[in-house]
């Protein structure tokens, strides 16, 4: 049985404990590896290695750091297929979907390859007689990322390239459900020329998380996961003096107006709802059908849900793989049953799906619920599975009020042919990321990713310009260079007053 170890100071290590946890193949239900579970001692070791590496890495030239990122980016391209299959085997998503998440993560690497322009400071000449002012940004030190199972490559890639390129050293605590991608990426960094200790991986559960949140040698923590855990991470880390990025859960709505191309809208909503088996914080989980669009949209969504090809992620032509664990499968299927008892119409029932040759896999098919109301659990809870709920509204304003009343504010979309409606929607909606005829509005790497309300705890979005600011701190320098022969009397007023 393969054992997945930590990666500390440039090489795999067993760590301080013999505790392990199984890693399953979701398509077969079989245990395929075991991952070591680290704790305080392993975090201590990683911090010590990262702190030592920071002494030299923080003093490296910008050219040296971006050259490593150029090399790393090329290795991600060359090994995309291999890494995609590693992700598919442990997460369950299709290989094509896994390649897609690698691409979106690689875009952040490409962004920081041009870091020289982003990190440029400013200079003000002669703010007072003989006095100039300039500013620049410096890295924080040792920083850490705690990442979820649903994007084992992409979400960490939203963090560590930005942190490392700006001169920090990094400790990653990936999900113990699909840990192999983190070690594979660590090896690519080493091949790219990154010095040992700059990027480290500590596997584990809550013990490892708590050790990161409270460690005095870690300056900042980035987290993506559920809202309750995001709140816990934010509270614990900030109380121990750390900067925190904490991105939480979501309940993403796609509003469809009667003037929309319903076939187009339904096609994209289906992909947004069932892609990656719905295990995405940006998944479309609610379709808000407005007015006369409702019956026709429900009919098309039913047809498209039944057409989704479900199977093992490495089989060509498959569009949706299994859920990540047996517990996740049971939770999603129980949620469909609860929706039915609460009055929702189960239009398409994905429960009990069996795939030939993979009968023990964690499969559930797409489920489509109609006549869902805001009081039902299927609407209120983040199901994190292939379940799409249809809520009916009489007007766009009613749809906006529905979304604004929801505690989450991660992403939303509007399908319409009306520019006026789109403008009204994007101005009035209380959501951080908006798509107009785009179902999953994940911004490009040179913008920042982050929602509103319970989808972002604190005020620090991830990657893009906000990511650069998060992993650096500013300095402002006021300088005077008087002539040696000239004596300048000291004053007790601000320099700008003279």
C-alpha cells in the first residue's frame, strides 16, 4: 500500500507520527493509498525549514524568483496529463475537468511571471525642499495555505505562486482526501529550481490545522472551505496575530429571464450545476426561473440532466464522475429525499445510480428539483453535489430580493438579452462575482476572487492584486540628501509645511 508522506525542506518525510488515513478511489470505492497525518511537531519542522529558507529567498532578486515561476509554469504544461490523472484518481472528477483546473491555476503562475510591473512602487519628487518620498512592498515571512478537496491543484495554485513570487516561503496543508497533487506540485517546484524549504507540504487533519493557526512563526494563513470552518480559521488565526484570507461556502443562483435563449441558458446551467459532480464553491445550485420562462426552462433542464454522461473520471466521453467519499454520496442523496418530503418536485432523481464495473463507487446521478422555496433545506443548505433546484419568481426584482436575502454571496449569473436588465442586476445584487450569460463567473488571475457576506470571512480576496497585497507589507520612505557643506537646521513641523 502506497504511503503519501509530507514534503519538507525539499524531500518527502514520514514525519513525527505513524498515524495514517486511507485515500480512496471514488470510482471503485477501494482504498488505494494511505496518507500520513501530521501534527504540531511536523508543522514545527516545516516552519523551521521555511524560516531558514526565507533568509535567502526573501533576498533573492525579482528576476530569480520570476525565472523559477517561468520554469514552474512550463513544467505544469508538460505534466498536465499526469497531474490531471492523479487528481481524477483521488477526487473522482473527469480527467478533462482536472486538466481544466490545472489550466486555471497555471494562469496565476503566468500572472506572477510578470510580477515586476505589479510590484513597482511609486516615487514623489520634491515633496518639500530637498525631500523625496517613495514606497515599496516586502514579503511577510513564512505563510501557510489550508485548502479543500474539490480543487487539489487549482486552489493551492491561487495561493503559493503569489506568496513565493513575492518572496515568502510557504507551507501547504492540503485535504487529506486527495493529497497526492500537493506532493507532485512540490516535486515540480524542485525541478523548476526552487530552493529547498521555500515550499513545504504537511498532511493531516484538525491537529495540523490548529498547529498552523496558532504557530508564532507563521505570519499569514489562506483558507478555502466551508463557512463554519472559515469562521473558525479567521477567529483562531487573527487572535494569534496573523493575516487571514478565509473564503467560505456558497449558494449560487442563475437567474433566467423570459427574453433569454432558454436552450443556451439551460445548457450552461446544466454544466455549471453538474460539472465536477457539483463539488465546487462556484457551482450553480439554484436556477431562478422568472415569469414565463419557468415551465419551458424546467422542461429543457430535465432533458439535459438526463443526458449527462456519468461514469469513472478516466473514461473517455464521461462528463460527471463520482462524489469524493461514501459519506458525501449519502449526504447528497439524503438531501434529495428531504427535499421531496418538504414539498419539492423531484423531476430527475439521481439516487441509487450504479455504474457497470464500478458498483462500489461513490456515484449519484444528476438530480433536478422543481418548485423549491426559500424555506426548504435544499435551498438553504450548500449541498455540494449534483443537485439543481428550480425556484420560480415573478420578476427580476423578486429574483434580486431572493438572492440578496440569502446569507451567501459568492457567485451569481443572469441569462438575458436585455442590457438594461443586466445593468440593473449587476448594480443591485449583493454578490461578489457576477456572470452575465456566463454561469460560473470565476475571474481571470489578474482580478481577485472573493464573494460577499458569508462567502468571505474578513476582507481579503484571493490572487490578483488583492493577493499581492495580502502576501506583502508596504514601506514608505522619506529621504533628504543635503549637501555636505550646507547645514540645515532641524524643525519641529512636518516637512510638507516648509
